[in-house]
C-alpha cells in the first residue's frame, strides 16, 4: 500500500474558500490582497515526519503557522501539544525554513503580513546574492554591498552618531 498524500491546496483554491477555518481564510485573503500568493496549504515538508504546515512558500522556504484555536479541545493548550508544536517549528528551522507564527490577534489586525513579506524578501535577496556569486546573474549594488531590504531599514533607523558594534565609545584613541 502506497503512502497517503495530502492534497495540495494552492492559493488559487483558497479563492474558492477551501481552508479549514475562518481564521485561515482571513489569513489567506490578506496574503492574496498583499500580493503574497504562490503558497500551498497543509503541507508535509519534514518527511518522514507527519507534521503539516498551514502555509508554505517552497521557493522562498518560508512557512506561516496560524495559531488561532484556543478552545477547550485545542491541542495547543496541553503540555504535550505545546511541546509537539515547538518540535515542529524547530525542525522546520533546522531544515532551512523561515518560520512565521501568527496568533488570532495578528491575523485579525493583519500585522503578520509584513513579517511574511520581509521573510520572502530576505530569502529573495539571499538567493539573488547566491546566484550572483555563482556567476549566474550580475551583481547589483545591493548584493555587492551585502544589503537586504531589512538591513537598509535598520541602517536608516540608526542615529547618525551611533558607534559600530564591538567598539567602546568611551575608549581613548
């Protein structure tokens, strides 16, 4: 007898309302409205483990987990269920995935969307630098200097007189 495969639910199928919960449907609609399609739902990415992940962007190796069920029967409330979730998230990270976890509040207010966008941008920039290093595409200023969208934001937010890391501002020159 062959292995049972979980059917793939793509962003196109989500438009038809094929998700498990209304919270997941809300998350999917926010992702699609933000132009962050290209994901698949309920995917087993850690074979042979049976862990399923809510949303997976295979190209960017990014995972979004929606933690919204905290009812009286929720496995998230038991010690064993909580520990299994930690194992699942840690194994995904060790497999090279960026794991974004969002709860009910983040889904309802949409604050998880920039997290996903930044994770996908970070991976796209990393992949672009790797391709440039391998000679597959020309390096841009951003890849030559090792900047990403996230690091540019950090640089822009830093005060002009901030000292570099590791240097004692009080040390005598």
